[in-house]
C-alpha cells in the first residue's frame, strides 16, 4: 500500500517536469512545496539533514512518525528539493561510536 503511494508521489513529481529535463535530473520542487506534499500525503516530517561532501547540496530525510514511510531529497542551493529515494520501515538509530584503538 505504501509502495503504491510512493509510486503515485513520484509520478506526480515527474509530471511537473518536461520530458527533456527528465533525462538530465530527478524531479524537483521548491523544498517548502515538497515538505508540504510529504506531510499532507504521508505525514512525513524532516527527521535529519546533512551537507553533501562537495557542499553543493543538503540531503534531507523525511519520515512518518511511526516509520512506515520515508523520503530522501537533495536540496540544491537555489532551494529546489530533488527526489532521491523513498522507502518503508524507517528506523532511528543511535549506535555508540566504536572504541578508539590505542597506539595510533
């Protein structure tokens, strides 16, 4: 059921672009519009973010409160959020850092 919803969302995002743009880039929306759409359709909210290694984008993860669905978006400096991935069964993890080795 959730996979079908994600497919519908991805189709809706794809429909906002012209065909030549699809060959070049993933579907993108202004970040506030994407966040509103994910909140309305899947009850997803932003649960984490980080700056990409090259500093050219920010990765934002949205997830539903119960973890049933999640979406990853790459936010460009111009404020467009580009769909990167989506799935189910999101789990928050806070693993302890590995112990430092002595003598290094």
